[in-house]
C-alpha cells in the first residue's frame, strides 16, 4: 500500500503553485503542470498519458523544484 502521508504533501505543493497562478482554473493548472513536466524532462508532450507512469514521489520531487511555467 502506498504511503497515505504523500497525499497532503503533494496537494500542499499544488496549493502553493496554484496560489502563485491563481488566475488559472484547476484543469488549466493540471494541464500546464503536465506540459511543463514534459518540457523539463524532454518528453514529447503528445504523450499525455505520461501521468500514468510517473510515480508519486517523482512528481512530488518535481513539484518541490518547480520554478514556474515557461522555464526550461
């Protein structure tokens, strides 16, 4: 079973990012985070289902280091 403590940690990181981008709707935030992840990791963005393969700890680490949209 996965560690349930990861849920508030990851959501807390998303809250911080969303507050810094408060004009975005949640769907926009999610899609933009996924797009930026693909850019930063050099994954073709057309691979939208990439989120199925990303482990929570990997995405959590990405969110911790997130510097903003458009950064490469």
